[in-house]
C-alpha cells in the first residue's frame, strides 16, 4: 500500500523503497502523520525547528507508550538522515538527533494510556458486558499471564493450548503450556477456575454478544454449537466445526470483543500488560514501593521474556507511567 504524500512525495517513496516490504509498510504510516503536519505548516520535516518537531509529535502522534514514541522518532530521524544524504537539506542538520529518552516521556498520549490499562475491577465490569463465557475467559486469560511467546507460529500458544487436563481445581492452579512443551504453573482465583469450567461446558456461542441484529432476515442472534475437541477449553463455534482456535481466529475475536466493550485499545497485549501492571500497583498500594525482586517475580509469573532479570525494567517503566497518570 502506497500513500500519495503531500510534501516530498518522491523523496518519501524513495526512502521507503530502501526498506524491506513489511518495514516500509509500517514506516509509511509514520511518514503520513508527519506529512500531515508538514502540509499544515508548509515546511518539510528536515527544515522544522526543534520546537516545531516537538509540536508535531504532540499533535500528530497518539503514542501509547514510551517505546512507541522512541520508535516513531527513530523512523523520522532516519528519514531526515536520508534527506541529508541525498543533499536536499541545505543546512545539513538533523534536529531530532538531540531528542532524549527523558523528553520522550512528555509525548506519551495519556488518554490512550488510560484506555489501554484494564484494572482487575475494570476487567470484571467488562466481563459483565460480555454475553458469552468464551469471550469473558478470552479477556481474562492474558490478564492473568496466559499468552505465550510472540515468535512466529507461537502467538497466543498458551491460550490455544489451555485444556481441562491442566486445571487443578483443588489447589486453584492452572498450567500454561507452550508449543515446545515448556510450562509454568500459576496460582489463580477460584472465580477463574469456575470461568474456565463454564467456558469448557458452554454448548452454544451466541452471536452479536446476545443483542438483536440489524439484519431483518436474522433479527435474533444465532446460537452456534460449540463442539467438544478432546479437553480443550476454547473451541471454534459452528455446527460442523471440530477445531480449536488459531492465533488468527483469536485476533478476529478480540477485535469484536473490543467493539462490544467500546474500547479499541482492548488487545491481548494491552490486557497482558495490564495484568502485570495491576499486580505491581497492588504491591505499591500495600507497601508504598516496588522492589526489583517484585518486578522480577511478576515477570516470571507472566512468562514475560526469556529472563526476568533482563525484562523487569520494562515493566518498571510502564508501572511508573501509570502511577503518575493515575495519581496513585
């Protein structure tokens, strides 16, 4: 997909042509946001003052995390370097070079951050809106750390692999299993065990979240049979379907769930991160502080990264953002 940019269209296309297809597709959207502001002030990005560059970041980019801010700035910085290399920047200066990590914190979009965060209480509210037990469980699993690796072919593996064979009701434990056989045992609340059981026993999936449809031919939402597939908890609804979910089907379902909940920021990633942050905030509220060991324990519980001692600081940064914007 190619955009027709308003400012320096040929230059931007030439820049994107130097990138692998997937990278170019992603970076094209960043350049489009910058292009809107270039057109607005009638000045190409490489000639903007530092103040104008910062205003552009604030106005045109709804950055939902510090990492997103830094990624967008990196793309823009590389584009300006490209413009310098092809000698269309008379002053030869890349004014984004001095942009610091500390400054980046100013440009995290707080409203988006708030919508991305789901507390345990908000999760329960969302579940009351959702008609089907399947959907209720789908948003709870990442919140308690059930996700898996993000590598190709393993996306959402722990959710897909969830089986009643891995549920220890007596001890309130669930085993999350990955495709490579790795597993970890997580202590959960009794309500989670009950919801897993209810989802496993759910016979029909009611479409459209149980609401009357706008289709005059089918005004009542359809009830789709959920066939049993061994002891897997999540199976695809449909009379002739005898299969468990795939990552693509789950991605499609979470988009519909987000629509039912009226929050486009509901994703598996946002729910997974929310669960970790909520755990950290609980400790902070109780003790007034969160230690490195606390962060590492949460990372280990959630299977976040291959080594908690490497990834704990990412969780710390995210948690501190929410402590600030939530006023805790």
